[in-house]
């Protein structure tokens, strides 16, 4: 943990190179040991260990602002700043991403990609505007550089003219290697302390006289030409950065010296380091994709302790591949989530109809609209939380021309361990605001297959098929054709839900039956446009409605159903069970649902309340 020494400086400032390398080894062992039990983002974190230690040897992150991009590189930072990983991503434990409310050392929330430079620029501008004194660092991986927001940030940051350090952690996963041995040797030479000192004095001396300035201009142009030919730095320098690199991101002593040099430069600096994803743990080095986000595993062999079962993402990918055989217009788009969205087999079978745009959801949505305008049937598979980044494109590019784009909205609802930044709690509300949009909500694998076929070939305009992370529950029915269906008849209370939350609704109905209360269960298959006929008919009989959904309260299906009943002049007692108006922390989905009263027992208790039956009677 970083603690002040007698000079009120973090103790890592006094760490020797040998002690720093020993600390790196310990950090790697600790990460592998803990993540093997909890699961998490391992490969990226292992690759950033030396960089993290070097940063903490030079900067005081309780004052200086270190902004992580995405946050897949923060585990060593958390360990150094006094947190343990044994409760990583567990309910009530340490978050898997930087969280300012967890530690003063976490400068900004992270979880989505490509925003770090823009955020850091904002911090640097606030510092200068308010006359304060601290350093600002943005740490961005080459994967996040596939997002357009990163370049918007870089373009503006290069013009700020004051201290701002952007560290590009290039682990070779997204940027094509374009630096050969000569370039690396040149980079090492130009980053030596002796060279940097000479360069500073040479510039000062030559600028002192008119002849000197003329000579300096000539030599500077020659140097720039050589650099642009041999080194991949011209783009960043054209944006206004002083470019340093590329350098070995696992050479702790050199990184530390270089960061100390960069710390004193009062202008935008881009430090380009090259690292190995999964460094120090052979299974992760050999298969970094598999260890990017990994379930619990054996720390000796790297093998998963439990093989994953069937899940909605896999069923989606398999079904889309089968349907693409029927129609050559069907194509698939992903934003750097081929594996996560279940599209590996599609990509293998139809490489000419598969498009990965990188971390650029807005681009994916606009590209899909363009393809649809020209007669293709594009399917954009995207996590609910990342679809939020494409909201403008949904309206401007898809809805206005009523273009037939299919959205496979993965991870809809609670996702568990990744927490606030990854829960899919808003799509039911914001998709409902998009004109011409149809939203389908399968509750089983079979219904996903039926609804995806309908979305592709039988519904016009933009269509979203939303489904959760993980597998199906006890309900495995195929009633996905009608807008809604009654799964259970009763006359005392109407229980409504959609998606896999219907399993908890059915469980609550069983508990109510044990109390002699007959619940009618209505499963909504289409939530936009909402067709409330079945619910209205049921409520006319029961007079009581309870709606359960894994969504935020505002704009959710429950609020819309309540409004429809009011418009229809139906007097009814209404209760809504949802994720509320706040943000939901990380933790196992079962525990979160229990806390939110979204499990069967919670819905049962809420039903008793709205019926006027106290818990004593229950």
C-alpha cells in the first residue's frame, strides 16, 4: 500500500529497481492466485504490472490524476493502493474497475472504452483554470484506440499546451506491428537521459543566435524526416504531442526514468510502450483472448474449474448462422466482441459477411444503416451497456428512414460481477423512445430462435431482440409469436414480466398458491411497441397488477403498463418491482436480485403487500 514517508511522499518513490522488480513478481502472483478464484480480466492486467509500478514510483495518485481507459489494467494499481483482490467483483467486495468511491487513488470511473484522453484533458484544463498543481495521466490501450472518441480526445489534447501525459499501452492486439529492429534501437537511443539532456541544451544554445536558429531549423527538419520514415510517431506529433517511444513496457528501471523525465515536461506528451498481454503467466501469454475476461481457473494449468454451459449468446450466434444460410443478404456486425456475442462460428463460415469495426459502436450502427439502405439485412450484436453509445445513430440513421436493421442486444438486464458500467438496465426504456423500433424479449433459447427469425424476415424497420447473459431458467417454452401470452391462469392478482425474469414471476406464483392466492401470469414477448391487451383483460378480472423487470424504473415496461391502465380508465392497484432509479453495484446476479426483491421470494412479498396481506400472514 502507498503510505507517506517522512517527507510526506509515497513510499514507492524510494523503491530501488531491485525492490520494484520484486514487487512486480509479487503483484503477478497475487493476481493469478486471486483471479483464479474470483474470475476477472487477467491478461491485460498482467501486461501492465511494470508500468503500474513505474507510475507509482513517479506519481502520487492520491493527488496526481491517473485515468484508466476501460479499466482492464487496474488490478496492480488496486493492490499497490491498499486493496486486496480476494473479494474481487464479489457482492460487497472490490470492484473490477476503477471506482472513485472505493479509493482516493481512483481518479475516475472506468468500464467503457476510448474516453480516457478526453477525461484527462478535462482534468488538466480544470487544473490550469483553477491554478492548481498536479499531474494528469491517461492510460489507454491500443484496443481503445479503435474508438473514435479516443481521436477526438487526442486531437483536442494536443492543442492544450500544458502538462498532460498520455500513455499508449500497445500489447499488439489491435495496432499492427510497424516497428522494426532499427526503429526500436533508434527509439532506445533517443530516450536515453544523456540524449534528452543534450537535446534540451542544444535547443537552448542554438536558439540564442540567428545563425544558430537557422542551423537548428535544418537539422530539425532532417531529424523529423528520419523519424517519420523509421518511427510510427508522426500522427501523434502532428496532433501536438511530444512523442516518446516505442519502449519496452516491461523494463521497469528504464520506464521509471522515462516517466520521471516526462513528468517535468510542461506540454502534452505521448509515451508509447509495448507490452505482452498475459505477461508472466504462460497460459495467458499463449491464449490472451481466453484470459481477457476469464471464469475461475486452476492457477497451475490455466484450465477452467468448470466448463461453461449453454448460453443465450451461443444460441444467438448459432441461430444467426443457420438463418444466414437461407438468405445471402444476412450479415453480422460486432464492435470488438466476436466471442462475447457468440459470433465466432458465423465469422468462420461467412467471413465475407462478418464485420468487426473495433470499439466503435456508433460506427457499427451507422454502417448497419448504410447496409440496410442498400438491401442487406445487417445484424448488429452488441451488449446492452455498449448500445447506449449508439443512441443518436438509432434515431438519426435507422429510425428516420425506417431501415431494417436487427440489433442483437446481449447482456440485457443484470450482468453481475462487472457492476454499474456493464448492467443492461436502460435499453428497455431508451429503445422505446426510438420511432419505428420493435423490441422482442425472449425468455428461453427456443424463443430466441423464433424471435430472431421473425426479426430478420417478418418485421419491418429497426428491430431489437434483447436477451440476458448466461443460460435459461426453468421456463423453456416457445410462445414467442404473439405480443404476450398467459402462462398461468388465476383470478386474484395479475403478475407480468418478460425475458428470463418470468422464471422468478412463476416462482412467486407458486408461493402465492401455497397461501391460497391464484395469480395469473402474463409473459410479454414484445415490449415495444407495447400492446397491453392481454394485461388489460387480466386486470379487468383481478383488479391488481404487479410488474417485475430487470430494468431501471424510469421508462420501464411497468411504468408504461401502469400509464396504459390509467388511460383505459381501469381502476387497479399497481405494484412495480424493478432495479429502481439508482445504479446497481457488482455482485452475483442471484444476490442482486434478492437485494432488489426481484427473486421469487421478493416478488411474492411484494404481491402480498399490494393485496393487503401482511408478512405476518405470509
